[in-house]
């Protein structure tokens, strides 16, 4: 299989498995998505989806958010972890959105990455899922799978993003980044991985990854 054929196999398999792509984080607009993505750092989407309704019941827009104190925000989001940093970030970015953008979430990487507690990945998720702007945010699942599939060396998030953007057609980026995340959770997890269920890695996987897998399976 050439690299191009492997890429096409990945695309075809993902589209077959996920023709309808659910968005992992519950939200109703760009602001609530931005806050949800910020909360998801080192926290599961399931937990974030339990906490955001409590937060958004009090403040689902920047104007209401700044009426709360950082301490009040922190108390609500505590179960998501990193609450001191995240609460300051949510309050701080709400303030900036009001002062600089009339309460609207901006639509560029540069503007988003200038907001407190918003990194490149968070900006990418907001651009792709809230605005439909092509981006390829790389999370741990994408980092792991791009390496397993021998489509990137897995050395860094930045390199993996660059490789993904080079290999996959731009018009598919927004779908693919979600499809790969769902596939990684369902068929190619970091722990408890069953290669027989992981058709993509079994077909196009990096030789060393497959060899290591079979070695550990043989070890009693």
C-alpha cells in the first residue's frame, strides 16, 4: 500500500464507521463551546458535560460570567480539575470578549490564542466546531493514532498537526479530527487495546507498533 492508499483507507473506514459525527462536548454557541473546551483540559468530556449545565445555568454568556467572581466559578468547575487556572481563564477571557469583541467569540487563531487559558488546540476546536473553519486540533487520541498508523512520528502535537494537514484534504479536516477521536476511544485506546477490533491499525499500522503488540500478547 502506498502512503496515499493508506490515507484513503483511513478516510474511507472512518466515514463508513462515523457517517454522522457527534460532537463530544455539549454546547449551544461559540462561547459555551469555548468554555467547555477550556474545561476539558485533563478532564473527561463526560465530566465536563455534567459540570457545564451547572455553570451555564448561572452564566452562558460573557456578560453574565463577569458578574460572578473567580471564586464562584472555581467552586462550580472544581470537579474538572485545574480549577484555579481554569476559573481565572474563564473570567479573564469573558472580560476580554466584552471589552474587545462586543461579547462575541473571535474567528481567528491569533485572536483566540491571545485569550487567557486558550491554547492552540482549544482555538482549533472552536474554529472547526463553532465556525466550520478548517482546523486539525490534535489531542492524545489523534497523536497516538497518527503514530500507530505510521502517518506521523508522534514526536510532538505540532508535528502531528502538520502531517495531518499535509496528508488529509482540507475539506475533511473538521470531520476527520472528530472521527479519529471517536475511533481512538472505541477501537484503538491506549489501554485495553484489542488489535483484532482495530481494522485501521491492523491494515496500515506501523510495523514496530504491530510487532510490539504481538510480543506483549505472547508474553504470559
